[in-house]
């Protein structure tokens, strides 16, 4: 499978290119508020460097949230633009599952991503499997143990959690694993999961 994967849900700004199911290059920057400027440049560079046209891809995978409103909007807009140009589908990939892919932990644990102020997106996993709905709530260190996450230094100490940053590489790998279940041909149906306390009832989970 030929696939381009985009990660923009947090301070990670990244793109990975997979050809015939294998990662051939990843370009990621850990810096806030650069997605609008840098993502198009990275995408163009990777496609040009490897002489790949968008229409030669089987799909565009993109981190679908939760996460930064601006980052998700930029990443999804770019993914839709590429998919429309190449007449190919999109594979939306849940951000917390992207982070979870790198964790090897037996038993129950929590994955958190900072939202804003003292609010965090959270989801419980058990030995790698989803074990709860996604929540957006006030951070409470006593509740989330053991804790993995990213961008949490504004709500707790760096030693209170194990870092698990999202990566475009994991976006691509999950997209290929779940292609049949997650692929979406109708681009109008693909939207970021802006999860808040006000729309928990309409979260689309995988």
C-alpha cells in the first residue's frame, strides 16, 4: 500500500510516506503553531524527493483527534485537499490510539493529551486495548495512574508521566492495520474529533 500519513493534533508537525507498505521517510518537527506553514512544505518535499504523485497513493491518513483545534483543522484540511486532488480516500486515525501504539504496558493505564489550561483529553487502556470512552476533564493526578501522555508539563511534573508523543509513523501504521474499517471515500463525512464536555455524546469511536 502507498500511503501518506499526517500528524498535526499537538505540537508534533509530521508527515510519513509509506511505499508498498514500508516506511520510506518521516519528517517531524516538535514545535507549536507551525503546522500551517510547515506541513505543506514537508508534504511537497517528500512527494518530490521520492517522485510520487498524489494519485499514486492509495489513501491519505490523518490524525483525527482529539487535540489542538487549529492543528487538527490544518491537518484535516490538507488531507482533504490532497485526497480530492488525487481522487483517493482518507483514513481518519484517532490520536490517542496513535499514541497508544508505542506503549507496551500490561494491565490498566491512562493516556492523556493536554487540551487547554488545566484540561486534558484522557482515555483508559488495558494491555493495549481501549477500556473507556474519551473524556475532556480537569486534570487530576490522583485519578490517572499509571500515566502516559504528551504536552502535560503545564499540569504536572515531567516525572509524573511517561511521554508518548503522537507520530505520523504510527498514524500510517494504524491506518494500514485498520484500512477496511476506517477508510472513508466520502470526504464530506470526514471531520476532526473536537472532543469537549459538550459533545461527548456524539464521539465517533473505533
